[in-house]
């Protein structure tokens, strides 16, 4: 058993511009433990902030904890997400997620690593894509 005390892990902010557009903070909750491939964290997006397009080799779950956001998968329409919503992206599905234009959004992210990485980062989400144009 391991207890990770609240406040003992530093926030990461701002998140790298090569993976995110806008102001995003990541609060690690559980780094991938020895012998496991599971990790999760809490991500906060300021209004209009978003991830770049990306995929996860074993999928990803999001649990929205605050605010209003947007998610989209390649070829799909933008969906609104709110506190309490759970989003599942299957393995390899190209997608993005972030805050609404006028409201911040936070979520837990839960994913597993494959070959030492939980994510494959791709190109930025354009303003037109973010706006559903």
C-alpha cells in the first residue's frame, strides 16, 4: 500500500505548447507505479484552452470535475461536456478535449502506458476546428 498525501506533488503549469493551446495546468495524482501501466492526473483548462489532437494506445477515460468543456473525435462533431460527465476514448481514437470558449473546465484523466507512453501527440487543433467550422 502507498498513500500519496494531498499537496505533496507539484502542479505543472503551463503545460507545453507543443501539446496544448492556451493555459493548461496538470496536477499529477498517480505516476505510473512500478509493475503497473496505469496513471492518472487532474487537468485544468482555462477558457478556449485545449489539447492538440492525440491518441492513446490503450484508450483514455475523462471524468469532468468542474465547468464546461468540449471534446471531439476525428470525423465527429464537437460534444459539450460538464461536471459529472464521463468520456471514454477507445484505443487509437484520434481526439482532442478542452474548455468551452467562455468557461474553464477540469477533468481527471485515466490512461495506461504502452511501451512507456500513455499518449501520442499530433497536430494542433485549429481555431476553426475548435469552433466547429
